[in-house]
C-alpha cells in the first residue's frame, strides 16, 4: 500500500498528454504463403434498477462488447461477410417477421427431414436473402435443420444464395465440425454460373477460425495455404488474421511459433506482436508470458504502442496487480503515448478492484476531460468489482448514472448483478427488467442461471428457464445441454439427465467424455441390476445357465467423433473429393 499511494498521487496530478507520433511500424505486405515449420450481502433483496431506468431501447450488439475480455464466441463468425441489410418499412418488417416465425416453426416442430421439406414446399413463402439470413440465424445451433432449409431455399425460383448466406451456412457447419460439407459449399461457391467465384479471403478465414476453435492447428494452416489455390495473395493482413484466429481460441503458443518461424516472409511489426501479446494477456491471462513477449518486443526493436499498453495493463488489472498497472500507466506518459479508452477502462477496473472506488470515479471524469467519452465497458469496469465486493448500493448508483448518460447496459452488466442474487424471485425479476430495457439474454445468461439454480437445488426453476430459453429464440447449444445434464445428475435426477443426454446426441452435439462416461456407467449399472433381478426370479430352475450380458447401449457411441466418411485426397492442405 505504501508503494501504491505515491504512484497514485502522481496519477492524480497528471495533465493532458501531449500528442506525439504513433509508435508503430508500417505493415510490410508479402505475397508468399507460409513456409513449413514445426509446430454479501446475506439479506440482499435489491434489484439494481430504478423505475425510471426502464425506458432504454434496443441497442446494437457491437456497442457493448467488452473489448478487453477474451473472445470465445462460437457465433461470432456467423455474421462474417454479411452486408448491411436494406431498410424495410414497418409493414414489410412485420411480414418478414411472420414468415421467419412460420419457417422456424416448421423446421423445429418436425423431426423428420423429409417432412420438413414437404411442409416447406407447401408453405407458399418466397425465399429472399433477408429471410434466409434470419432463419439461419435462429436455427444455427441445429446444423441439420439449418442445412435442410438452406438446400430448400437454394432451389426456390428467383432466388440464389448470396455471399452472406453462404458464409452463415459455412460457419454453422464448421461449428459442428462438418468440415468436408463446408468445403463442398465453398467448391459450389467457386463454380458459380458465368465462371464467377463467390469465394473471398473472408470465406477461408471462417474455415480457419472454425479449425482453430477445435484446436486443429494443422488444418488451419493448410487452409491458409489454400489462398494461392483460390488465386488470393496471402499478405500481411491475412497472416494477421491467421494469428488472431489461433490466439482467439487459446492456441497462443502455436501462433507465437508461426510468428517467429515466418519472420523472413512476414517481417516483425508491432501489430503482429500485439496479437500474440493480447493472446497471452487477455485469452490465456498469463502475466508471466505477457511480460516475456513485452521484453521480446524491446529486444527486437519493435515499438510498443497504445494497443500494447492496453493489453498488458488489462492483464495486470485482471490479476489484481494495481502497483504494476499504475507504473505502466505512468510510463505511457513518459513515452508520450496517449492512453485510449481501453487503457482507461483497464486502470479504472484495477482501481475499483483494489477498492479505490472514489479514485476510479475521478479517473472517469479525467477521461472525459481528455476528450474520451466513457462507454458501457467503462461502467462495467466499475460495476463488476463493486458487485463482487458486495457493494450493491454503490453498483446501483453507477448503473443509474450509466443509464442517465444514455449508455445501454450490456449483457455483462446484468451478469454482474445476477452473480450476487440469492433467491429465485430476484433472478426472474431482474431477467424481466433486463428484457424490458431492450437487452435480450443470451445463451451465456441462461447457462449461468441454470448452473446457479442447480446449485440451489431448485429444479423447477431450472426447467422454467430451459423452456423460457427456447421460447425467447435462444436455441440450446452444446454447452447448455452439458450444464443441464450435469446439474440434473448431481441432484439425483438420473432419468431426466439421461433423457436430455439422448436429445443432445440426437442433435449431434458432442458430449464431454466425463458426461458420457458418467451416464453410460449409470445405464450399465441399471441394466446389470435388472439382470440380477431376473436371475433371482428364475432361481427355481437350477440347471438353467444365466449370463449377465448388458444390452448394447449405443451402437454408434463414437460416431460423432469420427470425420465425415467420404474419402478425400489432399493436396497442399486442400481437400478434394474423389470422383
């Protein structure tokens, strides 16, 4: 504490930084592809919103993303390559919403794909680009249903899939590891009428990200090789896209190795190192590795810029090292680097986490005085530590100030309050207020609350949330099923857990090995007990030989872990189907 206060006094007395030239290197482009390289409040009853706060309208998804948080959103690739939707009038918008609802209802209600196709043919709804995009968005967690609809839409007269719809479907297939089917769509995009190809570098980047998400680094790199096959020049920006995809899904060590073994083809620059630095700082969260990359940049003459400082300050902020945060923040002044909003947010979070709330609020005012307007992340940086410290009243005041400034609370804002609630009534009240304020809960919201209710042994509320999730248009994904199954199993609801496990397998979601072993062991034990009971009933027949052979539980137990069965030949990292 004695070391922090002198630094803090310096912090409060600092003035506006004088602008200086940005300390960064110009990226060097290269046409060569990658070379081969080895690779409490006990009685808390307060809800955090005043009645005057409920008039906030629906907000844009991108305005409230926590830019300092590690990104691991499987649906983020779904929007890649999409063009801005044309403005529709209210009547057209209502008609479109009705058509989307009708189509989604058909797809979800019918288990048979042949029946789905028959009803789609009879529905009389004309396919359009906006219609297909919205339907795919709502059924993206069920790849088979999405693909059935995609194929149906592609056969409708007067409609052809655009780049947006192809990218959406490829992202859905990649998420469910149907990579050969995704490549088949890419080949279809390549062989469009009039010899025009719809494939873009963004198309291949979606595949790279999907491979990185399942930690298949080799195929991600091979897809990068495929740029030349599609007649794209793999430049520095494309190389940065590969590094970002690897780091985004925790393959930071592989990304770092790629950076160093390709330094001749893609020379070192600040952005390349910043991608690796951010991976260690905000994805892995390792201050030790972050400091190593920081020193490596200095040793190799690569300049630190404001992005570099934002990453490492954020890392130390999350680890609670306020002393290091303040040292780096003051070092920026000495280097003549202006802090941006990310830097301020990280320092504000560190101060609030260290219980210097007044100083954190003062820094928000200083930030405004320097011409940088606070955003939702700034207020989240205050609200999260306050909620964690059970200072609910202060967190509510910060929230009210946030709403008065017409800043839209994000999902993360509400998650901070959800974590400190102690009764089911409070949870559902806050969930309702969240929706009324125009912030729709996502799958992470429901997963967190289902896990909370399972710990509280309130299974009625668990099933209530599960139903509400489907009704609100949030289709249960793999993580949702895993959390629900584990919660039911640990609460002794073994039959219900097994039912949801079978539904999960019907949707071709890969269960965790622990989940599968747990339930299969229970089923095997149940069958053995049934055989024992049969033997006891037939014990009057002394010469009858009895054997305990458990029934075959699942004939295709490991089917989902196998690649698609169609044979392929590979050349330079690209898959071609045999004729």
